[in-house]
C-alpha cells in the first residue's frame, strides 16, 4: 500500500534583508542573505540550489542548527535519506531542545526501518511540543509501516480532529482500517477523501481497489477510469484497471492497459509477469515466454516466474527446459509442493521413473506438513489448492516478497562517471574567492594559469563557457597586448600547449595530440634551465592523457561500444556495452601519462581523480577506489570524486558505503548524485 504523507512543509519567509559587503580585500558576508536564499529555494522546490546556499552558510556559521535542518529537508526531498539524517543529527546536537530536528530525524529513521529509534524521537518531539499536530501524522505513517495499525488509527484520529480537511489523512487512516479488516470504515474514509479533493487520482485508485476486493469490478473499473481521466499518465491506475478487466474476462482491455503501463515503464516486472500470464491464457506462448524471460532477467529469485515458465515449456513440448525451471523453483522454495508434483510428471515423461516417484512422495509429505501447519494459520508454498498462474495484484503476498516494491520499476540505468579533468579555455580568468568557494588551491597550477596569455581553467565540466575565438591564435602567441596583459614571453612548451588547447577547442584532436607531444618533449629539456618547467610538464601530460582517453571514447561511441556502469533497481551491477560486438580498448598510454604527471606533482587531486577514472574504464575497479580516495584526501570538498567512488562501490555491491559517498557528492554540489540516490539508495516506503 503506497502511503502519501505530508511531512515536508514549505517554509514561508517574509524578510527584507539587504546584502551588505564591507569594502576591502576581505569581504564580510551577511549570513541572513544565504539563509534567505536557501529558504526561498527550498520553498520553490529548487533543492539542489538550496543545498548550495546552506553549504555556504554552514561554512560561515557552524553553530546554526536551522541551517543544517533546512539542508536536511532539501536532501530528504532529493531522496538522500542518509544525508538528511546526518544533518538532523547535527541540528539536535547543536540544539538539544529542537523539536523539528527530532521530528524529521524520526522520519528518516522510519525510512530506514529503525522504528524503535523513530518512536523515541517522536516521543521526544511531542514532549517538547505536544500541540504540534504534524508530529502525530508522521508518527501515524511510521506506525503503519511498522504494522502497528491500531496505533496508526489513533494517531490519524488525533490529527484529523485538528485537521479535518486534509484528504491524505483519510487515505492513510483508510489504509490502516483495511489492514485491520474493516472495509466499511476504509470505504468511508476514501469517500471522505474524495469529497475533500475530487481531483486527486489516488483517492479513486484506493476506493476502486476496495470495490475490487468486494467483487464489485464494475464500480472498480469506473473509479480507475476516473483516475486515468484525471491523470492520463498514472500507470498505477492502468495496472489496477487491467486486473479488474481480467476479472471481468475482458482480456483485450486488460492487455491494452498492461501494454500502456509498459509503454511508459518497459521494465516494470510485475506488469510483465501479468502480461505473460495473460498471453499464455489466450494461447500465445511465444509472447508469454518472452515476457517471463524478461521477468527472470530482472528478478532471478522469482520462484513463480520459473514455475509458470516451466508450464509454458510443457505446452511447447520443451520438457528438458521445463525440468530445468522446476528444478530452479524447488531450489528457491524447497516447500513448493506443486513444483514437486509437476516435476514428477515431467520426469515420468522423460523416463526418469525413480526420480518421478521420489518427487511424488516428497510432494505428498510437503502437503501433509502444510496441512498440519495450516491448522494453526500458517501458510506455505506446499498449499496445492492455490492457483499459482493467476495475475498478481499489488498486495499479493508474492509481490511483496519477491518484487522490490508494489509496482516494481526496473530499468537498466547507464551511469556515466563524472568526466576527466583537464586544462580548458575559459570565457574569462577565474575569480578566486576562497571565503565562499571550495576550490582547491594548487600554487603550481595557479602560477602556470597566470603565466599563459589566455584564460584557462582546470575543469571537467562539459557545460563550461568556452572562449569565443575572436582573437586569432597568432595574435595570442605574439603577445600583441589585445588581452590587456601586454607582451608575454612564452617558453616553447607553453606555446605548444596553447596551440594544443586551441586545437582541442576546434575539435582537431590529432593535431592537438601532436602539439601536446611537443609540449611534453620541450618541457623535458627546459627543465634543466627552469625549475618550474619540470613541474609544468605534469600539466601537459595531464592534458595529453585526457585527450588520448577521450579519443578512445570517441571511437568507441562511433562503434556503439561505450562502456558504462549499468545498475538495476536492486543495485545489482555489471559492465555492459551495446548489443553490437564488444571490443576492448587500451587506456594504457593515457594511464602512463597520468602516472608520470603524478610523479611530478604528487599533491594534485585532479590527477588522482583522472587516474581513478582510467582505472575504472580499464576494469580495475578496486584500484580506482584507492585513487578516488587519494583525491578526496587531498581535496575533501571534491564532490566528483565522491560521486565516482560511490558509483564504483555500488558496482562492487558495497551499497551502503556507495550511497554515503553519493550523499556527500550531492551535498558538495553534484546534482546528478540525487537521481542516482533516488534509484539505488532509498527504501521502498514513501512519505
């Protein structure tokens, strides 16, 4: 049952604050300005932007508990439950009587299934502010998730007495009544919710499911149709209506609705499972087999998928394949009596008489054990009276047990690493404001940047504003003063390097690589006379290594073989290429360049970041983690390194550590982190 709870309120501010910046080299910043900007961004749903403002405020004032609280709210809305909880922890540590901090920390604890801790925090919040009615709503949701349904009803009762016009409270109390077996009260609450908000599709979906449970499929279909009219993209309504059409024996309509769900969610395993069964019922075993294959690919632990696919194989005369699937079903659920009976039948057809008799005896024993247990109310897969080829509803026991959530949505997500760092042409020279910036300071790199006559920056941003080439390369190299810097004296290596980055700008990659080769060679000889030239060689090596890697990726993209980290909804991962024939690409030259650069400048985090990426692309995942860790040690605010390390950790099935890294990446401004967190790091419960 999906629960919608209003736990995050918009914070309305009515303050007029003037930005006051004191003159002089060291500007004084008005903390209220960043607090206001952050709250307004939070109010407008611009959560990533809000985090950026609260990050600045947290650096300016480490004791502002409201700052950490609001940042936690933003993270929570982005699906980063771990990061939100950490900020709520900080807020109550700074202010031990901060009600909101306990309230929202309880919500995050509930999301991670730590119900005892959540109830302790709710009790603490109520003790501090017993009149704050929103706490009871949140505790009601937590009671529901903890399957404490009477307590959930009590909390929603208390909330409704104060807020009688909130339809979501009636929806949640109605759900609690359903689990208590009181369909009349549940229906009354759903009717009340519809009266309060007749434009909310969820109200009709809930009521329609109650109608269906009562066998009133005509009214159930009407409610689902009404929900679809309100929201034509609501796949949950289409899915439910398909089940109801099925019960009405309108298989064509049921199939259309399942097709509609899969149009928007092609990897929805539960829908694929049901469509497979529907295909089988109308005799299209080829299509049924195709859908069930996809279900098993998504969820290899799905016992009923193997059981039903075996039945398809039987209908198609593929007895060996059927035997294999019954073996797998029994391996997953050793008490599955019907699987033993069916396997016994297949074995008999294949002349395996001894095995067939043994399976038949095992099935009978399982049935006897089941009947003994069933007398005390315990169910089992040994129940031979159950139909295991019926369409599954969202609250079916099997759906809850073996699918990730009620409407499992699986998609292969091609997650790309944050790109390599390199020197790039910039629109203007970078302003270095250390008070508000987490920029890494490297004296050698800064000296080099200041020594060249064009604005350059070390960046891995594809969206970086690049220099419009209004000045010819010859004018730049001649130092004609048009840049405002006067005549400059460039070493040969610097000249080659500038030519190279200009060619990169114009996508002349082969020519650029040639210039970087010359820059590296020239820097070697210049180092005998100029101690800085030796270190500058590291920068030329970095750009050459990155260019070599990018040229490989470009060739791979033309061949359709770009390798990505592909992770499914469970966080299961694998390296994957396109459907074309895969090729292996050699990043060894790029790796050599980056390693040589590190030997020259061992304290530059961007180099270790690049090394991590190249190791990852070369399949050396564990080594890549070490490189990202070194980049983070040198530059703790390097969000991209946290992001990439988090991805690799999830790839290596260390999900908890990976999600912590992604949370930190999001906090440090990597907006992409939250979409990954939303896919792989949040629990199924919804607030």
